[in-house]
C-alpha cells in the first residue's frame, strides 16, 4: 500500500472505521472501503480513492472527470 493510502487508512481507523483496501472488482480496484458500525448495524460507508501529486495538475477538472469515468463506468 502506498504511503498516502496508509495515511488515509490510519486516519479512518482513528475515527472508528473498519477499513478494507485494494478490493478487486472485475478489472477494477477499489482503493479504500471504510465501514462504521453503530449498535450492531452499519451506520456509514465511505469509498475513498487516494492519489498524490507533488507537481500538481495543470487541468485538474479534466483529469478528475477522466479518473471518475474510468473508475465507475465499464
């Protein structure tokens, strides 16, 4: 697991979430799935995709739209 994903995973655990990382779904990879349980039932679920850039993006909106399309559309 990458350092930035480890940090997010640690933070979610410190907030009381149970986390699963790198779940495979067909030819896709779900970054982090965080689940919080309350009174024996699931109270909240978070799907987190983590990426890090040292230099940044020139056209962030286009890049994010492309990433979202590739992750959630077959």
